[in-house]
């Protein structure tokens, strides 16, 4: 499934007709994490490293890819599920959803970027507790601490995520892609980094067709038709 997910993300990142990606699960759930019944302690180290390398590319597509990623979470988002949700740009959570780092309960450390992505949302101290205690938290707490961005009724997360995706898709794609790249590269880590990122990105965007189209649309009182050029 992870290999298929990576292939899908890479296809969508390269698809010029795609402006935003919505990530959800099937059968009323988001992702319950790794299947403990199929875990084995005699796995070869190189095999594990190759799997982690592949999985990290999934997170890189979400975090550093040019397209906004909206997570629609129903029921559990455990282990890898929490990692995928935390990496997303916006999380729509059903009220019945539950979140857990889970790894410490099976003697493992987080993967899929989970050491890095939740602190971008909630801070290191709280994430350390989530990882080491591996407690399950409910949707209301996930919203309160910043793991989730909004709550909706159970069964409605995907529909609401598609509405949010439309809002993201209405923005200029080049500006969105540069924003994601700046944060993923740590280029806004200090005020000096921020100023350098502005200096390097804004002159490019001033010359883009999307900026010219936005100005024309404003003057003509219509919606802009962005072309990512």
C-alpha cells in the first residue's frame, strides 16, 4: 500500500492539471498504522532502510511537494496515519476520529517524518509526550493542540476536505508551491532567513503570468484563471 501511495503522490505532483491533493482512507477509517501481525524482528537491516527511504519520499511529497495536501480523517489515525495527517497542510477531522503515535507501544520509534512534522503544528514538548506515552487522543484534543485544523460530523470529513481543497485550489499555484518550499527548506527559520526567502521568491513571482492575471482579474472584477506560469 505504501508503494502504491508513493506512486500516486509522485503522479499527482507531476500532473499539471492537479492543483490540490486530498488524502483519506477507506471503509470509514483513515489509517490504523502498521500491521503488527506481519511485523518480524529478523528483518534485514538493508530491507528496513529501503522501506524507510521509500516512506520518507511519501512524506517529502506531502511536505515539500508543490501541491497543498488536505487530510480527511475518520476514525483512527495511528502510527503512520498520524504521520500522514501531521504532514498535511490542512486536516479535516471527524469528531469520532482518534490519533496516536503508537510506535512506543510496539517497541519502535516513529517513521514517515513523525519526529519532525507534528512539532511544526504543536511544539516539541507535547509531541515528545505523544510519542513516548503513545496515548490515544480524541478529535477535540487534536483540534485544541493543533493536530487537526477543524472538526466535522462523522462521515463528512471527505466532503468537507473537498470543499477546503477548492479554497486552496483557487490560489495561484506558483505562490503556493514557493510557500511550501520555503517552509520545507527551513528558509523561514529566522528573520534573516525570511528576508532572504522574500528576496529570492518575490521578484520571480512579480514576473509570473499568474500575478499578471490576478491583477487583470482584479481590475476586471472577475475570478483569475491561473496557469501556473
